[in-house]
């Protein structure tokens, strides 16, 4: 009897210990995800790009370390994807490094989708019709945010791999993904999904398959949804659309509007500050370009 009681007690203690460990692991997972999310928010609200440029690499490595210990945390994966993409797209001049970092961003975003959007993940390399069905099957604001995370990282990858035919060939897939995201949540991330759609549709002239007018409409929608606070939408409209169609009047008007605006806005301050720096360079170069 005593042996039986001891066995029962050992089993009970083991069960409690396992439950405690699982609970701790869950808490750690949530803490890691919250840290990554708050880190991203803090960086996006920073008004000194130089501070971000100097400090962000350490935090990218920290996120890498968190993911080494918790590789299936979709929230941390998406936060890391966003920061790697922002760093590659805005602070790296070396095209080789930018390509490598954007590839990591895309890989993290893809891994996150394979954790909590398995149908979408399974269709990534499937025929286009299967991809259409998988994208159409997504619903709700949470799915919209997840699709946006994947689509934005994928778009960044395409921009840094523009000499790779396979990357360029994926533009319709990325466009469909982002269009579904904004159909589910039009105001997502201050209109930034529309900015990505604007860039994607303005990468090529209409004569070779681009859809620049569709791109302009997407940029204008981003400006409208953000009540004009998303300055990057105007800067990239000038850089990608106005220069593509050789419209100097639109180009200069958008850039002047950016330079006259207050860059401070929740979640947009860093990107707006960068947009103003880029706008000065584009405006200074306007007469030479046109």
C-alpha cells in the first residue's frame, strides 16, 4: 500500500512539474512575442533614423536568439521579419547585404505562415489557381495582418532581387495576397499595404506588363486612409510612379507636401522621417532626372 501511495505521489508531483514547466514555457513564449512587438513599435515611433541604424543590428541579433530558443513563435517571427525588412530596405546601401537581409525577413514571414496559416503555406509553390483559392479562403482581421506580414516581406525580397526572374514572376502572387489583406482590413497599418501595392504595380512600364495607373491609385488610397499622415506613400509615389510615367509636376508636388508635413504620427514617425530625407534627395535631383 505504501509503495502504491508513493507511486501515486510521484506521478502527481511529476504531473504538477510538467504543468508548471508548460505554463512557464507558455509565459516565456508570450513574453518573447510581447517584447518583439513592443520593440517594433518603439522603433517605428523613433524620430532619429541614425539611432535606429546604429542600434537595430543588436536587436535583430537578439530576435534571432529568441527564435533559436523558440523557433515556432509566429508572433516573434513576424516581428523579426518586419524589422529585418525595414532595416534592409531603409538603412543598407550595399545591394548584396540588402538582398541577404531581405531574404531572412521573407524566410521568417514564410515560417510564421507555415505555423498558423498552413493552407496558405502549402500553396506558396503550388499552381497559381491553388494560390488564388488559398488566399481567397483567408478571412478576418487577424488573417489580414498575417497576410500583410508575408506580403510586405515578400515584396521587399522582390525589390532586392530584381535581377532574379523567379522573384519577379512572383509579383502577381504578392499582389493578390496584399489585395486580399486590404479587402479584409482596408486601414491596416496606416495604409502601408496599399503602398506596397503601389510600388509593385509601378515597377515596370505598362508596355512590359506593369500597371502604373493601378499603382497610383494604391498610393492615393494609402494617403487617403492615413488622412495624409503616411508620408512614405507620397515619397514612393514620386519615386516609382511619377518618375516611371515622367510626370515632373506630380513628382515635385508630392515631395513638397512631404517636406511641409509634420513627420510625427503613431507607428509612422520613423518611416515619415525617412520619407522626408528621401524626398529632399529626390527633389534636389528632379531637374536632372526630368
